[in-house]
């Protein structure tokens, strides 16, 4: 089957926020260490632990970017996640009963959103949740899924004004 669309989660905003947090931690730790020299060792130790946590969070986001794939073929929506034994969820397009676009406050600011696909047989709230998709790609994806499902909304034809002009 030919893949019509392949999407990856957008993780750059999360990485930027984590880096900003790390810079703030460094600045605050240096200021506290300079102000309270008797506590400089514990302050720097806590700052290093927070920086290590920030590095782990960046690695987690990069892992999610590299090993999460959403693919749309003409018959299925496929979600893959993992390295050695990837999890795979497949939904036939004709069984999708509901699509919900979820835009968070940060998503509106940074231009990403989630798409939740539901089927009648879903035991959870939603069968596949495509997290952190680029807003422009998401609009194209929703339109593609509507076309493939056959329920593309009818566009109303606006009446064009008559092209004839009378000169008086």
C-alpha cells in the first residue's frame, strides 16, 4: 500500500522550553552560589541534578520524534512507536466514527495540536491519539481523512455577480 501521508510529532517547542528552563536553573544557581557562598556546594549539586533531569527530558522528546510515526494509506491509519519491537495500531479508515482536534494553549502559541481518532469498537475514549502534529499538516490530514471516508463537506457555491455591465 502506498503511504499518502507520513507525520511525526512536533517536539521543537518542548525542547526550547526545556533549554530555557536549564538556562534559568544555571543563572539562578550561580546567583545563589555567589550570594550564599557557604551553601554553594549544595546549590550547585541541586543545579546539576536539575540539569541532568533537563537532559533526560530532551532525550525523551528526541526519542519520541525519531521513533513515533503516523502513516495514512488509502485504507488505514497506522501508528508506530518503538525501536526494536515497535507497537503498531491500525485503524481502517472506513471504521473511523469520530475525529477530534484538540488544541492546547501551548499548541496555539507554538502551532501544534492533537488529533484523536475514534472507532465504534474503541474500548478507550479514542483508538489513536496523534499527539503534537504541526497545525498546517493537521489541517491537510483532516481534509485527507474526510475525503477518504467519503464525507467531505460540501462547499457552497457562491453566486457570482453578473459579468455584464451596462454603460449609461
